[in-house]
C-alpha cells in the first residue's frame, strides 16, 4: 500500500514537471503550486484510518494510474445539451479543467468579470483580488486532495461581481469532462468573489460527454463581501463510472447571504466537502443538498458550518435516497465558536433506504462554545412508510407507483426550493427516471 | 352490491370482528355505529384492505367478486373508497398531482382515456365545489399542514373525483366543527346516486342528521348487536350504547320502565 501510494505520487510528479514548463504563471502562484505539490507528496490520498475518511475508501482511486488532462485533450463538444434555457446568455464552459472562451456565452454578463483564472492572476486589474482569495479558503496544507488540485492549477474560472452589481440572469458554469482515456484526471478550479452588495445566481454543473471512467478533483472557493448575496446550485451529474472529489469553501462577509443547494447524482465514488465560514456578524447561509445514490454508487458529503461571529444564522437540510447496494455518508459539523452569541443553527439529515442492501452512515455534530445560541440538529434513516403507502393504494395507486411517488415526494422537499424552473423540471425527471415512473 | 358473510378479522392475533353479516344494495346509506373498540373502524379498514388486519374467516362479495382476493389498490380501482379517519400526509406530492394520478389509474383500469393535466384541472375545479375547497389546496402537498377539517374535506374531494361505487366513511365526523360537518355532509349527499352506496362509520348520531341512513347497524364486541332504521340512531343518542352492549342491564331498565 505504501509503495503504491509512493508510486502514485511519482506519476503525478512527472505530470507536474510538464505543467511547470508548459503552463508558467506569476511567481507567487508558482510558489503556491510548488508548495501544494510538496504537500500532496507528503499527504497523498487520505487513508480510511483518518476519521474524516472512515467510510470512504479511496484505495481504488489511489491505486489507479491517472494522467492529468491537458488543454489539448478535448475534442469538439456539443455543449448546448448541457445548457439550461435560463442561462442562454450566460454560460461559462470549463473543459477538463480548462476554461473555454470559445464554448462560453457571455453576452448576458455585463459588469461581470468571467475569465480564465490564470489570466486573472496575471492581469493588473484582478490580480490583487485573485491573490487575496485564491487557495485561501480551500487550504491545501492539511488536505492532500485540495493540494493535488492546487498543484495542477493551470486554468479554471475567475468570476468577479463588482460592488453593487446585481446580476439578474442566472450564470451557468459547466465543468465538462471530455476524455477518451478512462485514466484521465482533471482539476477544475473556480474562484468566485462577490464584492459588497452584489448579488447573483450561479449554477455549477458537473457533467461528462461519455459514460466512462475518469477522475475529477475540483475546488471552488467563494467569497462574499459585506451585503453580498449568492444563490448557488451545484449539480453533480458525472458519469456513473467516474471518481468525483470536490471541495466547496465559502467565507461570508457581514450581512451577506449564501444559499447553496448541492445535487449529487453521478459518480461511482463521489465525495463533496463543503465548508462555510461565517466570520462576520449578520451573515446567513442555507446549505442544502440531495444525494440520489443508485446501485454500485458511493456518495459522501462532509459539511462544516463554522459560526465564528455573533448574530449569524445557518440552515441545513440534506436528504438522501439510496437504492440497491448504494452507500452514502453524511457528516455535518456545526461549530459555534466562543463569542458567537445569538447564533441560530439548524441541521437536518434524512435518508430514505429503498433497499435492504443500501447503507448510510450519518453523523450530525454540533460543537458549541457560546451560551446564548439556538441550535438543533437531527438525522433520520428510514424506509417507505407503510401507512402512507396504504393510503395511496386505497386511492387506486399500485404499490410500485406508490413507493415511487413517496420517494419523489421525499426528494421534492429539496428540489422544490430550486428557483430555476428548468433545473427543477430536469431533476424531477431524473428522480422519476431513476424510479422508472412518469407523472405526466 | 356488497355482501359480508360471517366476517372474522384479527390484528396482531387479536380477533376484533367476530362474525359480521351485512348486505348493502345500490342507492342505500348504511350507518355502522357502536362504542369505542366495538370493531367499526376495523370493519372499514378490512373492506379497504389494510395489510395489518388479517381476515380469519368469512367472505365479502362485492359486485359479484370476492373482494378479499383483491389488493387494496385493485379494490379502489374497482370502485371501493374509504375516507380515512386520520388522512395521511404525503409531503412533496401536490394534491392535484396525486388526484390526477389516482383518477387516471382508475380510468386506465376501466379502459378509458387518461386526462392530461389541463383537462384534469377543469374536472378538479368542478369537483372541488362539492366540498367548497379553494384552488390553493390543489397545489399544496397532500394533507400537509391541513387542519383536521381540511383533511376531512380533502377526503370527500377525493371521493368526488374518484366517484366510487361503494364509499366507506370512517369517522369522517370526528374532529369536525359544526360548519365543517355541514360542508362535508352536504358534499357526501351530492355524491349519492341510485347506483352507488355509502357506509357511514360513526360513533355519534350527529353526522346522521345530515347524512340520513336507510339502515343503522350497531356493533358490539365485533358483532352486529342491533339493526334498525334511522330511528335506531336517535334511540342511541338518547340512551347511549349501554343497553345494547350490556343487555342484562338494559333488560332490567326496560322492565323498570314497563313497571
């Protein structure tokens, strides 16, 4: 095992040498990449002995030979099929981790900066912002996977909402994997900075052109300044054969509002780490999600909501539906730090097991170091309720359709809060397709 | 339409129904009354096919078929409807979605064309008048956050949409204030035709002022202890159940009265 991990690091190291030559950047970022690579060499892929990885074994990922994608890896892509109608004028496309200006549509993005992250760090207008926030919230010093992503930072997307800019059009970012070789890795990177009193809606969409194996290791960092508002949807619809490891790290300014919903559908093995730091008074967040896990899939969500300052509110609802021999993990930590008085934190995780072979490990955790707070959390794991099923049957609905209807209803609590119609409709379809049911 | 012969049923090994015989013909309203624990709700649930109840003896013939051979959803599609005493909440599924699904399942079963959402909306609007239900209830999740009275009205709305041949109303009056009771009863009366039948299960005579039964059957200890016309309900209202459930005491009371 040790030798395998060492070998793995050498393979990535070889690719890393190529990146340094082919994709030079500003000196400070060179330093960051070098130090990230060093950290990855030391940390490697986290083993199951680590508490945070107890239920998610990355050995199959660590064992395989993945080669980082280059800008040349992608072929012609029909990107239209991944576009939501609402985002027709604001669709940013990142292929195998590389921002594609050619495939992106930005006509609806006045007053917004949406450019290649590597260009942003070299641009006098944005380099200060980029330098302040890149690799700040998604730290790589104690996280081997974030370190690996940071070492291979050659492109990605920089999205900047200047002060007071209110963007009405939802902005879609499609991270598409388009590779032929099933041993290809890509490292998408996203930095969103929303300046004071700006507001926007962003849809982060992970998809693939082929139903095959590959490895996605993505990092998204989000910074909301005072009074900024961000509605954030994260749709993970990777190939069912793929490995998807991702990290979302947000920091919230004074009186800012961050409303995020993560929908996890794809991946053979997926892991999403989401961390929200409320380090200014009056910030509020909604950190919701739905994982729909089918046979032979493993989906893991680790969430950290960190109340560092008083008068902040957080709301969390994560729901999971597991079928066949599906495995899921939900680990949700809420910290209320010393002095974070008047915190209001609510966390719920509910799981529906459709099969006796499905298994979920859920662990909601509250750590409170302040005395004037309102906190509640809970987790539930259950099956279809027999009284509910009988009620539907008593109205002429056959048991199979009844079960599907109840499952759909279970998912709906998360889906119905999505404000973009086409996403909601698509998700309804996905849930129902998974259940082989039609409601229309 | 319905013939119940010597029906015995148990839950968790405890026999609750101990030989029920009942015949219901088209166009009739039957009231099943009785004190708590007499088996009236069990009878309703057995007719609907609740999986927790086990039929240990007897048979139920409905429209020439052996009802007990049919799964609950088959019974419903064949026209048997039970209004629940405690209607279940179905979060995330809108009332309109649910009703259309149920309606179309029945249409499919009868070999009729299914209705699309628009066509169904018109039908639903029409039927909702029966129980004076506001359109806003249609987009809300089934029974979720409904008051007790709203849930009962929703049951009758479902009945109005599904147009059952045989409706069993299980304590539909419980938890209703007098205004809601009137609305629900008026709804049920509108739905009665010469071709269908209604069984009203109730503890109190109150509902029967509004839904007037042709026959009243009084259950005690899992058997029908007394049968009569609508005047039997009034008698129960004034005398209580004791004289039926406890015939010796009742006999002496009558004797005293005669003296």
